[in-house]
C-alpha cells in the first residue's frame, strides 16, 4: 500500500509540473523579440547620449532616423506578424482614397511575446512625445524635427496595430451577431425542430 501511495504522489507531482510548464510563456521568436526592442531602444539611447558622444548634429540625426526607419520596417513587416499574428498596410485606390487594410494571421504567439510587443509598441511613442515636449519647452528647435520623426514613425505603427486589433474584434463581433441572427431565424422558422431531446 505504501508503494502505491508513493506512485500516486509522484504521478500527481508530474502532472502538476507539466501544467506549470504549459502555463509558462516561452518566447518562440527570440530574434524577432530582440529586434522589436533593439531599434526602438537604440534610437532613444542615441537621442539621449548624442550630445555627450559627438558634437555633430547631422551624424546624430541621420543615426536616429536610420534606427527609427529600421524599427518602422521591422515592426510593420516582421515582428508584428511573428509576435502577435497581426499585419497592417495602407492602400490608396484609384480615386485617391486611403484605406487601412489589416490582416490577422495564425495565432502562434505566446503571452510573453505579446506582452513584449505591446509594451514596446505603446511605451516608446509615449517617450518620444515626452521628448517632443522637452525639445519644445527647452527651445531646441533643431532636435524637434528628429523627435517629430520618432513620434510619427512609431505612432504610425501604434495606430496601425491598434486598428488591426480593434478591427479584428469588430469583424469577430459581426460574425457572432450574424451567426446568432441565423440561429434565431431558424428557431423562429422551425420551432419544433430545435427542441432539446
């Protein structure tokens, strides 16, 4: 009897250990997660340390704008698709009207990747807005152009992914409403057919 109790305890512990591992969020795309934050944080660090490292405004400006551009491209085309399964783009039709298009891919991301993605996506544009107010109130007009580029490029990605996320929820809601409407219509049309057995 005592050996049976030991086996039961060890099996229970093994099941508990498996459930803990499945609840843990693993980062499935470590390279994408790294570059999602690398370009963003590098641009901010270069902006903060630029005047200490060099006296050339042009070199600092070009470096920051290159980092922001790499970040914009990487987040829009790679990390959003891999980390959260979302993708957006803006399309101009023949009439000259602009349409935001979003696509939701397969949901293969983990909770950790999703947190990293949204935290980086929301926090960095807020930091650039703070830099914009700082540059404006300290009368650093030459830095204002660089900061505005940071706000625009990172804000565009934030806006695009928020529209992606909200748009997918609206589509899901409309699909659910259509399904429930059809079920209600069937029940009204054939009341005896849908009785539980």
